[in-house]
C-alpha cells in the first residue's frame, strides 16, 4: 500500500480508480465493508483502490477539546488496511481550507483530471463544509460524469439495535463492555 497526502499526488495516479471515503478511525466491520467493496470494484475494472481519509479527525480543528480517542494505533491501522489489499491511501492533512471546502469543491478535487470509476461510502457518510454533502448529493453531482456511487448499508451491532460505529465502540469501551 502506497501512502499519498494531496489531491495533486492523487491526480498523478493514471490507473482507473475506485475510492473508499471515510474517517476510518477504527477499521471496524462497517469500515471494512466499505474498503472491501472498493477493492472488489477496483479489481473488477483492473483499477486501483484508494482510501480517502484524513491525517487527523476534523474535530482537531473544529473542537479540539472534543477530539475522540483513537480506537487503533496508526501502525496497526496501516497493517489492517494493508491486509485488506488496498493499493493506496490518501491521508489528507486536516486544515481550515479542507474543512471549509464545499461538498461540490471536494468532489471536484477528487474527480478532476482523473479516471474515477466508483466511490464507495457508508450510508451515513457526510463531507464538505459543515458536513452538507451526503451519498444522495454525491450521486446527483456525479451522475453526469458516469461515476458510480456505491452506498454500503450500516451493519448492526451484535445483540444491539444500533449500527456499528466508532462512537458506539468508544461508548462500549468507556462502559467496560468489551
């Protein structure tokens, strides 16, 4: 797995691309579902799979006092991602400019001057300034570009009515429910 850190580096990859978008802060089963789907789709078009994520959680800028604890150390995170056979990971630096980027600008930065076949996201994925972008918005904006948006449903937590999420995992850890 190769690591890249900018939209410019992303544009240098000339292969057909399939993206998996998300914060991916814990690589739980829901995250793995999104990533596996991107890897599978990339293989089906002889392309490359690319995880698009962030170097730091958005709250490091928005509300530093509320930054959630990491669920997994970065070196272990990389090992897990590599085991999923991802080709690239784009870790965007968390900046004010990135946080203020509108959803359409973010999609343009991801898809401009590059060969994107599909984007895989979880059904609760949001992006762009104030989190106004979502999978339905993404489908509308990308429809004329023939880029598939593959939305993965949330997975239920075993024995609970809530879906698997990093927030729920942190809560369970705090409560001693390992």
